[in-house]
C-alpha cells in the first residue's frame, strides 16, 4: 500500500485554537480527515504571548484528542497578532543566493521595530523597476517577534507537537482568496481579529499592498467584546466596531488608488466573530464597492465538515504537505 502523507494546520488567537488535518491518499487526492476547535480561557493568551503554558498545552491536548489528529504529522502554525508585522516593500533585484542578505540589511527601512528583535521572512510578489529604471523585486516582508516565536515553540514542544513551520495566518487566508479569484480582478480582502485588522489589495492574483493595524484603543474594548461575548454587544458598541472597519477600509482603498491609479472593484470580508454576518451587512451599506463574505475551499466540504471557518487551517496544512 502506498504511503499516505498528512499535515496539520493550526491557528490560535486569544480565545480559540482550531486545526485541520489534510491527508494525501494513495491515489493522490487530498482530503480533510480531521478538524476541531476549542475555546481558550480568558488570560491564556496575553498580547499575543502564551501567558499560561499549562492551560494552553492542556487545551492543545484536548484539541488533538477531540479531532483524533495524528500527533506525528508535521504541523504548520499560523499566527496573526500584534507581534506580527507585515509590509509591502521593493528591493533591488540580486542573485537568489544573495537575496536574503540584501533583504535582512535593508528591511529596517520598512519595519518600525529593530529587525534584531524579529524572525524575518519574505515573499517575492513580482518583478518591477525602481526609480532609476533598474531591476527590482516587490515583496511582502513578514516579521514576528522572537519572544513570541520562542514562546510558541516551547509550548508546542511541551505538548509533544512537531512544528515544522510558522506562518502568518492572514497570509494563509489570502492564499485561499487568491486561489479562488478570477485571473484578472482587483479586489481587497479585509480580516478582523480581536488583536489586528488586516487589509490586502490583490491585482490579478498578486498582492500589491498589505496593512496590519493593531486595534486602536478607541475600539479595543468593543472589538474584544465582539469576539468574547458577542451576545452582549450593544448597538452603540456595534457602531464603534463598524466605524473602525469603515474608516480603515476606506483609507486603505484610497491610499491604494493614490499609489497605483487602480480602483478596488470589490471587497472580501471575514472575521471569526459570531457577528460576521451583521458586521458585513452594515459595512457593505457604508462603502462604495460591493462587499461579500466568501466561502473558501468548498471542494473540501462534506457531510460532516464545513470549510468556511477553517480556510486558514487548510491553507497552512497545504504548506505542510508541500514541505
């Protein structure tokens, strides 16, 4: 019998861990063989850091038991909080073997915290020319604070889980959006978590602008409530969240148009809050382009699994299979 490969994609935030296991069958078909989610107690995650290791590893153990995941499967973990910084930047085109050195030396020009404090990675988007008409590369820089990365790895090791890669869970969701986008389209993708508001502009399946905005103090309490106790959110508090989304989305689209002379044709919006539908409806009424809540990876759907809430995990598990 041919060997069956599998990989697990895991996302976590301040209130939840969720995971999907993808398995490649002997015939080469990829299937979702396990999925699960579990809530975290308040305070287990604080400012993006696992503050209570015993409760986190216990929750991780419960998740694996609930989903019956294979513990020896490679795991790709997605993170998206205030310890992750993303920037769109342009660098000189150099030979592949020198590219990382050039990015490391020049990244400080684009990132507002010392690069020495970060685990730094990058994704080449496309080729271009600089102001002197010299060959250049457009990239997405992704920096994650070393303290968070060390903390994450220590806790997964304590739970006897083999982490083979750490990725931006927002970029994982972006890959899902790009996979299903038309070949020629210009659209934005907006994602709200209780820590961060992410915006990306995608043109013909290439990312052309990315912003990560820490939730400002003026809306922090209301956004947290929208995730942790949505049934208690008042209409006034809902208005605060909507105003935040509208303000940041509009300013991001206007900036993109000013920089590129291209117009955003539509917006995709997702959030893990139970209020996703209501937030999307109210936001759609206040912006000047169509806004929808997408459903990704419908090809993985079956009678017992809906991929809507697990698109990021699926994308992360796909990276594990490719590795």
